[in-house]
C-alpha cells in the first residue's frame, strides 16, 4: 500500500496500482496549470466519511509507493480517472475498466459520483 501525501499534512493510503494511475492523472492536470478537487473515501479505522482537497500547482504532493516495481498502467483507467478530474465534482477513484471497456461504455456509466 502506497501513500498520497498532500501539503505535508494530509496522508492517505492507496494500493500502489491505484496510486500510480492517480499520479499520472494529477501530474497531467498540474502540468497544464489546472486546479481541481480530489475526493476519496476514508477507511473506517480513521472514522470513515470522505475527504476532499483542492489540488493546485503550488501545493506539495508526495507519492510514496510500498513496492519497488512500477505497476503496469491501464490507459482506459487513466482516461476514466481523467474524466472525473475534469468533471464539476473533481477527481475520485473509479473501478478499473478493462483495457478496451472505456470505448464501449457511455460517459454516464463511467462518471460515478463519489
């Protein structure tokens, strides 16, 4: 399990594979100078609920992976995550689609509200 550390104070654990995909999407948005919300569900061990942060180019973000190998990336999942990041509700983790699944589904099937 890897860690997403936002502004040195907010820390959340994600599977390394999820974290690798989030890193690609967040990096692409920040390279373009785009700010956005990022929401995730908290584990019950920390009280449950949701946390949302406002991600912008001036904030410190650390991606700490537990494994030494880079997970294989699924382009369809990157595209699905990017769709959420570009929506009014902002980035949130959606289930990983099959490599070709994104082309077969309507956008409404991918845009799940967190």
